[in-house]
C-alpha cells in the first residue's frame, strides 16, 4: 500500500473511532421493544434503525388520526392490518391490509384510521426526533 493510501486508511480509522454509533441492536424482539403512547389512539414502537434507515410499527385505534405533517425523510408505509384513509400531497385514497404507500420528502401527508390497524413505516434517513432524549 502506498504512503498516501495508508495515511487515508489511518484517517478513516480515526474518524470511525471518534464517531458515535447511532442504531439499534442487530435483533429487535417486538415483545421487548418499548411502546410510546402518542395519544389520540395512536402508539408507536421503534423496531430497528441506524443513521440511514428506521423501521417503526404504529398501531391505530378506529377513528384515530395521523395529523397532517411533512418531513425531509423518504417514507414507505406498509399496511399490516386495518383500513386507513390517507392523504398524500392533496390526493386521498383508502388503503387496507397488504397495501403500500410511498411519501417523498417534504410532501404533506396524514391519515384517518377507518378500521383499527397497524402500519409498518420505514424512513430514510432515520427519524432522530423519534428517539427519546
């Protein structure tokens, strides 16, 4: 290895040592993962994450509302159970078990739960605001 390549390798190694790792354990068991009550019939469970990706389970009671909001992360949502009316960037559709939604960064979106259900959300990059301080 040349001197320049060796110096670069040493610099990368030092950077990795100085960086604080953000992320979950390699195995996350749902029975052990904490739930956060968001109020209004909605609760959230962070399943796994690192700086680039986050997976979250969100459970809704019937008639609960996911208030309209937007964020800079891309978001993909899988409907694991139930029926929801989603609005994404002004377009409203009803989705149910097995359906998927994709929300591009900064597009407003929200939902109303029509039948009690569960959503599996993935975010890229991860949502640091979801982590407890």
